[in-house]
C-alpha cells in the first residue's frame, strides 16, 4: 500500500472490493479486525482460505456499503464508484486512514472506467488531511486521514 507507517496495528479495518483479499489478509496479520467486501464469491473464498478470521462479506457495492463504521482504516483499491465517496468519509473514525486508488485518465487515454484527472483529490482533499497523492500513468492514488 505504501506509507505503511501510517497504518495502525489495532482497531477496525474495511477493505472494499477486496478481490482475493491480499490487502485484507495483510491488515489482519498486522493486528486489525477486518471486514472485507466483494461481489465475487470466488475472490472471497480465496481470501477466506488464507485468513478465516477476516469477516468476508459478499455484497454488491452498487447497493451501497453493507457495513457500518467507524473504521480506523478504509482501503478501496482499483475499484471506482464515485457514488460511494461520501460514505467512505462517513465510515472513517476520527483519525482514521483512507487508502484509495483508481484507474485514471491522467497520463493515459480516458474512457468510461477511468476517473477524470484529479477525481480523488477533489472528492477527499477538502474533508480529509491528505498525506500522499499521486497521479499519472493511468492511475490516481490517495492516502488521507480524517481529522480528529
Ligand atoms: C481490479 S479488482 C481489485 C481487487 C483488489 N482491491 C486489489 O487491489 O487487488 C476489482 C474488484 O472489484 C470487485 N467488484 C467489481 N464490481 C463490484 C461491485 N459492484 N461490488 C463489489 N465488488 C465489486 C471485483 O469482484 C474485483 O474483485
């Protein structure tokens, strides 16, 4: 994820669109109590095989978040749904960490699945304290903390 020094070793974490759960498993091994959400039962099963203690939740994020905060860490990598952005802020605990990345038109051709350049900074830069932001080569990533 980069900036691992910012990630706590206790508390609650949420990994959205977790895929096969690589990040969720990493967070659980770091000491966090992890909820991991994906629409794919195949991905969730792969994650469960590695870490049965993670709460693997099969849900369609098109229907909104299936969980309630507060979370000390929220991760959403390589899945884009701008409609969820306000909810991501809403489930962060004060001092909580957001780690998010999307495919972007920055430095690459645009298209229906790519964010317009600067989308994450615009969505989160006002409400959160941005600790890292990068975009280019078709990606945008942001690490930010909710102010206490
Ligand atoms: C590119 S993968 C990223 C997986 C993981 N976050 C990572 O970085 O390795 C996108 C994930 O989003 C999930 N996904 C796509 N649409 C979804 C939806 N509507 N609700 C929940 N998960 C969804 C897919 O099943 C897939 O696991």
